C-alpha cells in the first residue's frame, strides 16, 4: 500500500478566528475526504480552541480529528528533508521557518509549495492565480493560489456533504427549533426575525440596535461572546456574558458562546439574516442559503471598500441570474440594491446612514434574496471546491 500524500499547512492567527477557521476547515477536509496526512502549524492555540474545543492550548503536539496539530512558537528550529511534507502551504504569505525552507530544498523530490492567498472578487486575481515565484537562492518554486468566485481561481472551501446537510436541517422545523432552543432562545425569539451578528469593533452596531429597537417587527440579534462588547454592554445594561439577554422595544439581544464550526454553520442556517466578518464566516454565509451582509476587514486608505464593491457587483449580478431582463427585473434590482446599500453603510462607505430606512428596505427583500441565492450558489459550484482544486494543482506539478 502506498504512503498517503503529506501536507503541511502553516497558519498565523491575525484575524482572531478567520485565519485559523479557514485553515482548520481545509485541514479537516483534506484528511476526511482525500486521505491526506495533514500537519497544521498554528501560532495561537487559544483562538484555535475557541472554535475547536478538542484543542488543548498547552500541548506542543496533538492529534485532533485526524490532523497533527503543532504549536508554531517561533522561527527557530532544525529540520531535515524527511520532516518536509509533499505539499507545503503557507497561508496568506506567512514566513515559514528558514530551517524548514532549507530542508525543503534539500529534499530529493521537491515539495509543491503554495502560498494560499486571501479571498477577493477583484478581477486581477485571475491573472495571478497559480503564478510561479522562484526562490532567490534555493532551487524551489512557490506558486500563488487564490480562492475565488470564478473558474479561473481556486474556488471556495466546501465539504462534499455540506449542502445536503444544510438542506436537511433547514427543512426540519423540529431540528431548527431544537437547535435554537439549545442556545436558549425563547419561542418569541424564535418567531422573530433572527439576525446573527459577527463583526469587527468599529461596526455601527449602536445605530443598528436603535433602528431595530424602534422598528415595526421583532428582531432577535444573536451575538457571539466578545463581539461588539461595548454596544452589547450598553444595550444589556450589564456585562455581556454568555447567556445574557435583554429585550428593549422590538429588539432582543442575546449573547451566545463561541461554538464549534459545525454549530456555527447551523447558526447561519437557522437565522434569517447573517452579518459576518473576515473570510471564514463570509464563505460559510454564502453556503447558508440566507441573505447576508459582509463586514470586511479594514485596510489603510479604505482599500477594503474597493474589494467590497467588487464582491457586491459580482454577487448582485449572479443573484439576478435568469430573472434579469424579465418583467420582474426592476423589482429584483430593488432587492439587490437594498442589500448593497445596507452592506456599504455597515462598512462605513455611506456616512450618516438612515438605519431605519436601510433595515426596512432590506427586511422587505429577505424572502426574495433568499430565493435567489441559488443562482449565486450554482455559479460557485461550477468552480469546484478549494480543497480538491489545491490537490489537483499539486498533482499536476509532481
């Protein structure tokens, strides 16, 4: 029997949960669906443990879900060619320990070396996807691998059974109610418009809370522990500890514990609207079959706004799909515009936003946006999934 392909994935946690969230999903999928022997190097095990409780932050080496997890403490260390994996992935241009790179060059069969880049809908990535970069001193070549939204990119992370599991869950009212009840939601909260809120600290949460509180229909906002702490504390009138809940006007805010990734997927599936941040939850929201708004990671000189607009343009066009050009096209444009304006305002593009009006327009479009999300997902499915595409490229290079 031949030995399984080995793969080393190096992750430095910058965005708290997004970086390790992506790497952990990728590592698990490579093991479970492709039989790859994966070693995951992570510098921040505390953040890792919050989304994967099986991780022990005190252990230097451990096995979790078939993945060898190593605490990546520093850039020091001596490595040998036999320590090097067949495929080496650095996530988001992290610097692999110099000793490991030297051992890569000493290996007789050189590893396939990939820089797994960040996700963007901008067109330029199509020209950079899979481009080679020669090491300046060593006989090694690194290739840039971009996830993305077209067939000229690496696609998005998606487990083989994800959509079937989602459909089964969303079609089962008893399962939905049991899940939400397990998070503490009352019958009234479950009947309200449920919004999951996962955003960066600078989000205009207080203004949105005011719009919901004074609105015409009940809203249940579900916030993970530690997110929007100041605004949640002000609304609750107490510390935002796990399980804390308060209703003021039409708004109920409930603080949830951080949950494992599979449970977070179910939270997205169970809510009517999902506000997500970074990259990992952003991708999962696209597979949730629910309307969502993306709070993008901020960059200097507001470069993230350009990235955000590129996605909204592509997403809106794909959502219209076959409806574009029909008699309902004008109304469809209104629904897409409601989501776009809400998202831009939440990211600070629109100053002095009229939050009651923005929410009223978006909440009035939720049913149509949810129905049309299939157009977008079908476009994504045509690109394959990121894990399989990474392996296909690696095999083509060996």
